[in-house]
C-alpha cells in the first residue's frame, strides 16, 4: 500500500460477514505490550538490564522502564534484583514460559516473511523485526481479517479508519507482502495473508493467557476456555465436566463451539479453540495435533419406543434396508461405518431420508416419525433412559469409535483449559459407569 487513496483497503467497502473466526479476547484492548515482553525476556536471558540494552541497541534506562511498566501492568514483580543480577521471580518464570511460545510464533513468522522475499537476506534465527512487536497493530490486522470491513475493524477498537489502514501498511511494508486485496466480497486476505494471520492469531492467543498463568500461581483458576464440542462428547461427558470444573473454579467461563470437525481443527491450530472433545480421527506427526483416547463406544440403531421395528423378531441389517434413515453426513467417519454394514454383504447402502449431525433434529425426528438413526447411544442417553427411545436388538459390526481429546502438539493449554481437561477425564469414568449400568 502506497497511500490512503490508492490503498485496496479503502473505507467504502460494504460490510461483509466474518470469514475468520476469532475469540473476543484476541481483540481485547488490555493485552500486554509485546515490546515490553521482549525486553523482559532478554533481561531474563542475560541477567542484566545493561546487557539486554546493549543487545537491543537501546538505552539501559529505556529497558529498565519497559520492565517496570510490564510489572505495573501485571501487578507483580518479575525479577529479584540483587548484586548478582536480575533473576526471575516465580511469576517471572511463568511469564517467561509463555513468552517462549509467543515469540516462537513471531520469530517463525519473521523467518517465513523473509523467505518469501527473494532479494532479502534471510532473517537471523531468533531475530524479531520491530513491525511485529506492536500488540495493537497485530490485533488490528486480525480484526480486519475477521470483519473484512475497515469501519467495523476501526469501531472494534474505537479508533479512526486511517489508523487501521496505517497499521496494515506498516505490516505490509515490514513483511514485504501484500496481505489483503479487494474483491466483490469485500476486503479479503491474500494467500500469504492467511499464513500471516495464522501465526498472528497463535501469538495473540498465547499472549492472552499470561494473566491467567499468573493467577494460577496464586491458586486461582480463571479465564476463557473454548471447547470444540463434537457430537459424541456433548450429551454426557462435557456437561458433567463443565459442572464439575465451574463449581470448583467459578472464575472460568466456558464457550462451546459445535462447528464441523474441519472448522474446529482450523480454530485449534490458530489457538482460538483450546481443544476438541469427541470422536477421534487419525493424526500423523505432521498434523501438529495429538490425540488422547478416553473411552470407546459402538454404534447402535435407535427408534422411538413404540416403533413397528421394536416388534420384529430376529431383526437383521438387511431387514432395515428400506427403513427411513437419519444418518450422519456423507464422508463422515460414522457414515462410513454405517455403510460398511451393507458393503460387507455386497449390498448397496440405503440412501438417508435426512442427513444431519444435529442431536436436536435427530431427537425430534425419532420421537415424531418412524425414522431410525444409527449413532452412539450415549448421544441420546437421556431419551433412552426415560424410555422415549429404544436401542434395537441388532448388532452392528466393527463400529467401535474412540472418544477423546484433540490438542495442539506444541501448545501449552491455559490453566483453565487444563482444569476442564482434568474434569473431562474424571467425568469419563462416571459416564463409562453410567453407560455400562444402562446397558445391563
């Protein structure tokens, strides 16, 4: 971008629906100052504000002031100052640990940007250019990517539209990349802008955890947890875990995201989603994700309690070919397991009457029609326990699915996320016992 008039981010672009999902905390106005954190990190590494100042080519007084302002913002001393130097306090060590994740993302971004420019000398390992050290600038970039609309991004922070445009120009000039372009759909990220955004979102999401890390040191678990809630974990495991965790930690707020698996994984990679609970998929080492298996469960066929099929003796899968089926979406793992029941007998699988993963829709259709659904009994456990729905006396072959957690392999969950994960592990034991008793 060369000037305001020719910028593709002009102010007349119509408002568009958000394409980039990000938690409100990423656009929070009280995130810590990245430049101050960098000074703090260097002082901790070198044990001296004087040596850190020399490495940063800044006055020692400026580095000292940065550390003091950061301590004031956190309300905690970060160093024990003595004749032998400056040693991090326990709080300082906690902040330093989170800083490693924050600056690893930004340093990797700087390396990537340099590599995209053929004429540029690659950035030195660990180098972090100044254009990436402004927290508000990165937040404005994320906000514009989310809103696709200059006035909306400006309104989020209560600033002028030219200020947003200036921030984006600084990022584009510093990175040497074009991050946005105008289209009929609004202001959109370029392909390079999408990669840039991924690293920015990760860094900002790590940054928002710093106050929660400090609170945890004092025995208080607080903050926001965003859970990717897949169908197999929504009915029993997650509600019990949330109830258990929030009763012990009332300062925690939980948000559930019921998007598709692919959307949740994208949010998990960016740090917007803390973890995913539900049916596990296969992950290789290159995925950047890791799975933790918690329990396994088979699929069953569910119908309403007075369904005609409940009166059929010696029921088999071939006898259900002509049933009205409610099935998971095409290409989902559960759909594949269902269709395999027919393929193993060299018979074409039935076409569903309804394709959905929405439990409210499935429940309503089962209770009000002669439709049948193939899914985990745990998903509609309460309706089965109350006698509204019944499990048909029909065995489906090789439909066992692992249920568990999916997390970022390189991430460090926030204290609140760890507390909820611990509660989920305990709730799984209760659920396994409940399901076993119900089956008997």
